[in-house]
C-alpha cells in the first residue's frame, strides 16, 4: 500500500479570531481549509492545497510549535511573540489582523495617577509579565507582578491586584467590570512567523505564501 504523502507545509493557527482572520488571507492565495474547527474535533486539518495542512494549537503555543519545527509557519499576536522571545523565528510579515492594544487598567475608584506620583508599590496582575515588567521599569514604577493565565479583569475586583496589564479591543470587557484604561502600552496585531530551517529547506512554497499574504495585506491598506 502506498503511504499518503505528508503535505509539504504545516501552518499553526489558534482557534478563534486568529483562525477566522487568517482564512481570508489563505483564500486570497486560493486556499480553503477543509473543516470548521468550531465543529470538528480534528487538530490537523487539510486544505484545498494538498501541499498545505493546518494544525490547531493554543494561541500561546504557536511560537513554540514553529520554533521547534512542529509547524513550518504560524500566525501569532505580537503580544504572544514578545512573551515567547521570538528565538528561532523569522518574522517576515505583519498581517495587520486581530488588532488590539496592551493597556494598564484599574478599578474606576482607584487613583492610579496619584499612586504613581507618590511612588507607591503597585500589585499588577497579568498574563504578559515580560511586557509589564519592561513597561513599569522604564517608567520607574515599582511593581509586584502576579502571573495569571486568564480573566485578568477579575483581579482588581477581588483585591488580588491594584492594576492589570491586558489586551483591550473595544473596551467593553473593561467597562462591564467597572475598570478603566489608564495607560496604553503598545498596539498589537498578528504576525506571520516562520521556522528558520524550514525557510531554507522549503524556500519556494514559503516565499510564495509570504508574497501572496504581503500583497493581500498591502491591498487592504489602501
Ligand atoms: O484563549 P486562550 O487562553 O487559548 O488564548 P488567547 O486568549 O491568547 O487566544 P485568543 O484567541 O483569545 O487571542 C489570540 C490573539 O488575538 C491574542 O494574542 C491577541 O494578539 C489577539 N487579540 C485581539 C485579542 C483581542 N483582540 C482581545 N480583545 N486577544 C484577546 N482579547 C480579549 C482580551 O484579553 C480581553 O479579555 O478580549 C477581551 C477584551 O476585548 P474587548 O473588545 O472587550 O476590549
Ligand atoms: Mg482568549
């Protein structure tokens, strides 16, 4: 029996907004994904291009998969990439998708400005420990960082922290939890990341994909 040929390229995506916003870019390259990850339990999904398969991983695991060659390429937020460190990753393209910002937020009754002015030590809860550490260090604010993996918004409400560093898009989540944005740390969008060895070994198909994505992203800016 002839073994099924393994697709030449593997693209790592996370379910949700990154998957949803990458689909139109793939479509522009003439590629459609063969299953809906919200309906199927499959973690490896074929595409209409027999040379390309998609693997579904946790958003924060995308850089790791690509770094170690579990996937040749991936799409990941700049936030996740900064926390990962980017080792072993070639970052050819800002895809301008899944846009948001990293901000500092506090309870609406907490006087952040005066706490900073007085040099108070702040308790800051976040998933983005690296980004938060660099930001407050540059500002000269002393902080105790508390690492969380989700629902950061809850931390100031329960007294776990004075402030959070989290992603904000519409601001609705903050508003619903009586929190206010007091600093914008950086703008975020998602990047295409490529395994450095794969880029050398599979140069043609990877370059082709980068080129089509780049043209699509550029066409959207105008
Ligand atoms: O959910 P999981 O723990 O598996 O991973 P994840 O939360 O990292 O994945 P996912 O799919 O939620 O986010 C993937 C990437 O999308 C992030 O790394 C960002 O680069 C990007 N992105 C863009 C966002 C948002 N916008 C966003 N609004 N990621 C998360 N949010 C969350 C935010 O954390 C907050 O809880 O949405 C809430 C705020 O949204 P608004 O619109 O109410 O302000
Ligand atoms: Mg999430």
